[in-house]
């Protein structure tokens, strides 16, 4: 069986590729118009390409057209939920390419990430592949995420800290800021409690 595997980035490629390549001929497809900005797109792609070259994995890159993502996820788009629309677009691009090149099936590395929605990936991937006339291999690679993390760290791969689109970049930055503020507040409260405790001790002398 020949599989065109949609890959979002290098770290997420590691485990899904190995799992699928045990009984299929797998070619990787980098199709990610969601990634913002262009420098980030190139950085993730180059991380993936460096690994693929070392591992002898073939990669097809589809054109980077962020306008496609903006259109697919606009409020007027057919799929109202942003991430669903994003899955549908990316897997749809790979499915069309797979049909054009005569591959048997399509899969995606997205299901290795605990930050993604496996049910939505399965539904949107299946719908996109039905439309293109190829089979979608539904996967859930999340149990391999710790190993993917370990391997990508060991390989010194670039590991991004947001999903990909501009809104996810802003959301991740806001979450980091919230966590920083919570840590600061916890430290302040602990300091105050320690000060009160030592003042109480002083009172008892
Ligand atoms: S958060 Fe990730 S999956 Fe969702 S729309 Fe943005 S890039 Fe796509």
C-alpha cells in the first residue's frame, strides 16, 4: 500500500512515520498554509526536511498559500469551527495530491499531538478523502507523544510553542503570560505567609 502522509512538523513526523512505514510505502507531504508567519513555516519545514534527508524519507512540499487558510477559516466558510476547517483544508490538499499521483491512502501526523482533536481529525480527514476518492487512514498516535517528544529533544529538533496559525500564536502567548502571572502571585502569597509566620513567632518570644 502507498500512503501520502500529511506532516505538520518534524517532531510530529517521527512516531507516525515509523508506525505507518512498518507495512506501507510512505511518502511525506508538507502542506501547511495555516502556519504563520512565513519564517515559522520555513523553520518547521526545514526541521522536517533535515530529518527526512538523514532518514532517507521522501517529502513533497505543496505551495505555501496562507490565503487558502484564511479563506477556509473565515466566518463565511463552510466549516464554522476553526480547527476543523484547518484539518479539512490541509488533509484535503494532501488527498487531492494523493489522488493525482495515484496513492492508495492518506494519513496525518496531527493525531500524535494531545493538543489536537482526534475525533475532528478523523471526521474531517475522512470527508476530505471521500471527496478526493482516496482512503483515509484514521489514526490516534497520542500514546506515542512522549516518545516523539523524547526523540525530538534528543535529535535537537526545533520544537514550536504554538500550533501554527496567528490566533493560536496569540492564544499560546496569552496562556504563557497567565501562567507567569499565576506563578508570580503564588510566590508573592508564599512570601507573605512566611512573613506572617515569622512575625507570629516573634510575638511569642
Ligand atoms: S490552532 Fe492549529 S489546528 Fe487550529 S486552526 Fe490554528 S493552526 Fe489549525
